[in-house]
């Protein structure tokens, strides 16, 4: 594949950051090692995503501010339109959440979990580089310098359970290791991004989880998302590939924020990040008038789909906003030959 000039530059930056992350991971220096690895892994991911977007001639600059779009929007665009799988997106989001906590405060990531996350990111990076840009990571980074650990990574569920028990022990009276325990909690919260788009790590979350741990809550109630994750491993040593996936058959339970039975792990989510488009923006992107766009939303039951629409309340005013899921659902309908004019005519005749 012949890359556009800017796409090639971004791809080169992605590879350069990945190389630095690998060299730092395998370094004998401990000072700042984890933070540096996470910073460069996140940067490598963002540069790769932007390289793919630029190669596909997507405008990566915000029209209002003139600055390049952020990591979250890059993931959404690549996942919606440019072949980024949910597993690959989850690994990149998890690395970004870990990086964010490490950069703006502090976390503690155990060596085995850091290795597993790093190898999973390398696996996702390599797969997306091949599928989106037709390039092979081994062309740029020899297998011998990929992250190597003398500690077998083990199973993700086992590692999380071990980490949970360790945090519980650190919080026992007299240990005086509360700071480290809370730092480890932040890293577990960040890893929830493996299977969910909405990850915000606040001290309120950490406080609630600390309280639950001290109360003896089991891990499944405190970290229900993490116990729903499994790993697929293939190869060994430098050729090891790790993929995260959601366990089949895991039940999903939704709990209201004011539910007195809600456990400490119920997370506060920034809904405005997921539901970030108003009806007028959806109509503009679909090149429809707002009334016809409303008719299409009605036909596809967009406004009643909790994954597509959320109504924000500010005082007495309400504002329905929409997610990328809503836009994709409507775009797919149009691409599949849906008759907008017929929908519009039917909608006009319905009682309001």
C-alpha cells in the first residue's frame, strides 16, 4: 500500500514510540519505567489510528479549534468506519486509561499485569497495522526486542484475583500501605476499558472501592467488568500473542445510581463523552433535513435505544443527545438502500 505523506509520517511516529516503549520495558532502570512504557504505548496507538484516518482521507482536525482530534474520537472513528475491532479498541482504551492515571496522578501496575497489557497492545497494534495499512510490525521491530518477561503472564482472571487479594491485605489495619493499595485500585479501574467505552477514574470511585474492600465484598461485586474478561494466548517468548475478550454468557446487570443495594463499584460515567451529538449534528452528517432525520430516528427507534440516545436534564430543560451507535445505525440503513422519502411520507401521516 502506498501511504500518503502525512500517513507515512504518523506511521513512523507510531513505530518510533513503540520502539521506545519496548526498550523501556526491557530496561534495567526502574525509575519512571512504568509511566514511560504507558506514555509511549498510548502515543504509538494514537499515531497509528491517525495514520489510518489520514490514509482514508478523514479530516483529523477539529473545525472549531483547529487542533487535531483526541484519542477517544480516533478510536470511535476507526472502530465505526475503518476496521478497528472491539478487542483492539479495548486494549488501546485500557492503555490510555492507565497512561492517564499515571500521567496525572499515580498508579501501581504489577509486573505481570503490565507485561500482559503490553503484549496485548503489541498484538493489537500489529494486527491493525496489517489490516489497515498492509504493513508488518516485524519489518520495523525484530522479535528479539519485543517485551520479554521472566515471569509467565498466567491467566488474566487469576492475576486480577491475586491483585485484589493483595490490595485487601494492604488495607488491613497497621499495614500503613493505603497509598499503594489505592494506586493498585486505579490500575484495575483503568483496565475496565478492555470491555467498556466509558472509563473515568475518579477518587470517588477509589473511595467506594476501598470501602467495599474493607467490608469484605467479593471481587465479582466490586469489579464485575473485570471478572467478565478472559484472555486468549498463542505462542511463547518473543512470539507470544495475547488477546482480551469478554466471556460468553456473563450476565449484565444494570443498577441505578440511587439504588441502595448498589455496591461500591458502581462507576460514575461521563455520559456526555458517549452521547456527544445533538439532533442537528446527526442530520448534518447524514445530509438530511432535521424533520426527515427525526422521521428516520422514529423509524429505527433510535430515541428509545439506550445505546443510541440519552436525555440530559439541566434544570427544567431536557436535551436528547446521540452516540456514534445512533449515527452508524442510521448510516447503515441508508447504505442498505432504505427509502428515506417513504419513511418521511409515512411519518407525516402519523398522529403526533
